[in-house]
């Protein structure tokens, strides 16, 4: 059973399927880090991105590049709407975490229903077929979907990394995520940074959904499960650690693919929930916005907050 | 007439669901979307015990409720150990995962649903008896909830919601209080599920999907979070008004999403334009009336 | 005389910042100990460590000789440890009276089974607590505002409610975190009187305070803290007249 060819095949397929997982996880983790909110509207953004591409490519028969453009426009528009007329207003009103959660959840469901009405509840794909030609490399089957998928996910991550590292706005983002009030004192416009984070996350979702939707079927509620996967990766990777989430997404993807060797296929769907509970039980430190972690991270590059400001005396930093 | 009975029974069931959900999110301030899962657990547990083991429904209904009550520990124990954010994520996972499990095991009837669940009361005493039964339980649930939130317990829950750390430094065990709040509400949702199962005699996984919690949230938010009568009004309004569109002959594939759109759209509108709901909660905790004192602060010696 | 609260070799660092550096300290029954020092000296952090809000890296805390290690915040409070907060942390959706009532140590109403199945017991406790709470409110001069929302009270009175809430628990040791910051006039005098009374009744009191006059008038003894260390212990008057410490305090 543990034939090297099978292992090689599983390894390769895992790597390929983790391409979209990574994008979703990075998107979720980015908004959590910068905006400090669990952005469950990401499921809506993902569905919108998919159906925009689906309508353009599958229904209208236009080339994929047009599909990608339409998808990006749709998702960026949605992200802008959500941030400007949703999150920004809720922040201004100092809405509670509960209130913000209800908002994100309801938006996701509202969009899911809207898409059900428009496109029906049955599964769809971006291209008319899910079958991709396969070439053999060594003895491992490499689908023609695999390489472009891995390449686009990797280049998205690289672009994001470069953006955060070298551009002004990227550094503003890190500064805001470390201490929004302090960043504001330095003249950084918080609202624009928050908007930017949500829009970047939306764009990553668009690429991810095009990858996913050209290989698997999508229904209006598929994105919720995909987002849950991103959430698990974010927990395992550690809050505020974007690349940790990406690595966690790859690791979870590998486990999920390798599990075909150990557990019956009808139970595969339950694996995600097993991951979730393992994450909650064994990674409790991941899921608090820990002040301590932030001071470690802020050692390098960005505007470092003054030591006195960083530890509010009354806040427990367990 | 039967159509009318169905609506009244559904109103009763949703009064229980919305009231208990409000207990968790409104009074407890705890973020969970797994209420439909506990609704399902009660329905399936009671339905299976009555159908496959032949136990009397009067016994399986409370067992279904207890089963949901106990199952809530699966999400509350691991997640509340850490922080409130975990509960939110654990509840999403539990909700999606449970529906997945129900679809994949055979004794639940899988995706096709559980059929031929034994009826209760209806055959012997007619539908009206079941309508009365449902309404009596719904009223009891509302009254018991009112008693709890106005008692010393309610004061403690309010304090916990306001400031957990300050609450803990006053010698109160915040974690177990939260676990109990979730367990009680989940038990009530399970009871509602059992009532549902033994009337409609058929339950299927898609009736308990996460989208269901949108309906419950709508009732709570529109009616008025953290009030006793808000969720009741919400349940009545949102169970009866959408019936209007069922009269337009639309295929179910459109009707379902349309109703969902209505529910979620209404909540979003309320959130921005009337966040307190139809019945706004008072700014100050109103309980304590059962304590031997009137609110003027004079001690009522009769209570001693 | 044995100590009510005994802190032995307590250490804690957040990242690179040491908030507690080998702290040894004891609080005695009926005495008021003042903790003074500049901002960031680790005074509030010491309270957090003692209450179990923050876990120490090493060291021990004893209350009445019993070790507190491994106990959660609420368990420590039940053993007789009460505190107030710099930013008060009252319950905004409760009235003044209900804020104080929550402080009661004997509060069977936190158990649902009691509320549903033993209403008599809950009622009896509620009655006792009510009487006690009204007594405490009267002592603090808050009786007239007992049914007000705490946010409707002026700042000083809110601080007073915080003290009243802490008193409700029959603590053996009371830790007050800047009870006087932002307080003047009537409330100032009231807090001062209440703290004196509390100490006189045999409770060990620890106070973090920047108001030098208050500390000097009230505290039997003081310690000077600086960057997580206790630099000196002695009469408050001596500490504040010490030139070296004054320089540290004002950062000159």
C-alpha cells in the first residue's frame, strides 16, 4: 500500500489542491490580523467570485482571462461595499463582537440565498468539464490544472509578501495590525488600511475560487465549508501570523489527501470537523489576539510602539 | 384548517427556539450558530428511540431534550476553556459537521431523512390536542426563561456578559455559568426538535442546516434581543408573514431561497436602522422582583 | 503577626519587559500598605498576578497560609481576595445595588439548579445579601443612588461603587487599584473613610495610588516599586522624602 509511486502521487496531488486552501487561509488570516475581525463575509466574497467567473466563462463562453477580470471586479466591489457600508459603520457605532458576527453571518447567508435564486442550488463548474489532460512525470500523473494552480497561488503569496514588505501601504497595514491607535497618531488612515485588507483578501478569494471551481463543483453553500477550512488553518497557524496560516493550510491539505489511505472515502467529508476540534483542543493559544506575540513580531521593520504603550496594565495577557 | 394548525404548531416550536436562542446570544452574549444542530439532535434522538426501539413518545421527548442538553458540552467544554471567539468557530464547525454526520450514518436515514416517526396525541385526540400541547410547552418555556433571567441567575448572567474578568474576580465561575446557559438553551432546542419530529413524522438533514440559524437569529434580532417578549413576537411575525408568499404558486426551489432572502434581508435592515428590534431591551437589568424587596430599596419583611 | 497575603519570589516578564522581579511582600490584617512608584513599575501587574488574572513565571502567593498556585481567579476570590480596578470595571447594565449584590460571596443564584429547584434557599440568601448590600451602600453614602445605572453616576461615585462591590465579598484581603485617580470632593472623603473603616475591621489592604497625600494619610506602611522590583519598604513619609526614589519617580 505504501508504494512510493502512490505516495508521490498523493504528495503531488496534495500540493496542487492546497493551492486554493492557501489563498483562502491567507485571506482570512490577513483580515483577522489587520482588521481584527473574523470576516465570515469571506464566504460571500468567495461565492460571488465563483459565480461571476462561472457566468462569464461557462454561461457566456468567454475566455478565462475575462472571467478572472469579471470575478475580480465583482469581488472587489463587494469587498468595498461591505467595508464601507458595513464594517466601517459598525466600527463607528462601536458595535459589539456579537453584533459584528451576526452581520458577517447574515451577509454570507443573504448572498448565498441570492445566488441560489439566481443560479439555482445545483452544483456548477467554471469550465464545462472538470476533466483535465494528464501527463506522466516519472510515474506521477500531473494534471494540466496542477502546475498553473500552484504557480498562481505561489505568485499571489509572493506578491502579497512583497507588498507587505516593501510598499508604503503594506507597511501601514502591519503598523495598523500592531496598534491601530498608535498608527493613527503617525498619520496612517486606518479606514483606508482596513478597506485595503478586505479588498486584498477578496482578490485572493477570487483567484482561489477560480482554481477551486475549475476542478470541483460549487454550490452557493460550498464556500462556507471552504471558509471553515481557512478558519481552522488560521487557528493552527496562530492568530496574526499570515504565513503560519498558509503553512497550516498546506499541512492540513496534505493530511486530508493522505487520509484516503487510512479512512473510508465516505468519511472524508468529516475530516474537516475533526481538524477543527483538534485545533480547538490543542491550539488554544492560537486564538486570542495575544499582546505578547505582537511585541515579538514587532521587533523587526515597522514602526515599533513605545514599550510603555504596548502593555496596557489592566489587560490580562495570559 | 390543517394548514392553520401547522402554522400554529410551527409558531409554538419557533417560540421555543427563538426564546432559547435569545437566552444564549441575547442574555448570555455568547456567539453560537449551532442552535439548529441541537434542534436536530432532539428531533432525531426522540424520533429514532420512538420508532426503532418503540419507546413511548412521552419518554423519548424529554430524552431528546436531555441528549441535546448533554451534547452541547461537546462545543462548550473545549471552546469556553479558552475564549468566546472559540465558541463562535466551534459552533459553526459543530453545526456543519453534525449535518454531515447525519447524512453519512445509516440509522438516521442518511440524506433521505428519517421517515415514519411515530405520532403523538394526534391519532387518539386529534390535531387540536397537539396544537395545545405545543403551545403549553412554548408558554412554559417562555415563563421559565422569564423567571430565570429575572432571578439572581439573570443578574449573574448580565454581569458576566458585561465584564467577564470583573465577574471572575468577584468569585464567580464564569465558565460553568456559560456552559449551563448553552446547555439549557440547547436542551430546549432539542425539546422543540422532538415536538417537530412527532408531528411532521419526517425529518431530513437539510431542515437543520446552518441557514436555519439565520431564521432564528432574525426572530431574535427583529423581535428584540435580551427581552422576553421580543423573540416571541419575532417568532410569531416571521412564521406567519412569510406564509403570505406561499400562496403565490412558486416552485419550492425558488420559495426556499426567497424566504431565506427575506429573513436575512430583514435582519440586515434592522441591524442598521433599528438595532434594538421591535421591543428594545431596557438599559438596566429589570430583575430582582422575585427577591423580597421592592425596587424602592425598602426591605419587605414578609419575605424573611 | 502572620501575614494575610504573602508573596514570595514572584517573577513575571512579558516579552522583554519584566513586570515582577523577585517580588517578596506581605500584607497584614488591619494594616494598609501603599504601593507607590512611577507608571509601568509593575504595581497593577502585581495585583493581576496575585488575583490569578496573569500567571507568574515563578514564585508563590499565599492567602492566610494557603498556597494560591494553580487556583483560578474566581477560586482565589472565594478564598477571600477582593480587588478594585484602575478603570473601575463596573457592570454597565446593572444598577448600583445590583453591582454590589453580585459581589456577594454567598450567592447560590449562580447555580441554575438552585434557582429552579431550591428557590427557598436562593431567596433566603438574596434577602441576607440585600440587607448587607444596603448596609454597605449606606456606609459608602450611596443609598440615594442605589437604583441608578452606574454610567449615570459621576466618576468618583463609580469608584466608590467599585469599592462597595469589593467589600460585599467579606474579603480578608482587599487590593485597591488607584481608588483616588480622578476622584475629588465628597467621594474622596467617602473612600478615605471607608478604607480606614475596612482596615480597622481587620482586613489587610493594599493600595496602588499616585495621590501622595492620600497614601501618606492612610497607609501604615509603603513600598516603592520600580521596573518590577521593590526598591524600598518603610514609612510612607520616608519613602516620599527620599531623594533617590523621588528622582526615579519623576524620571529626572
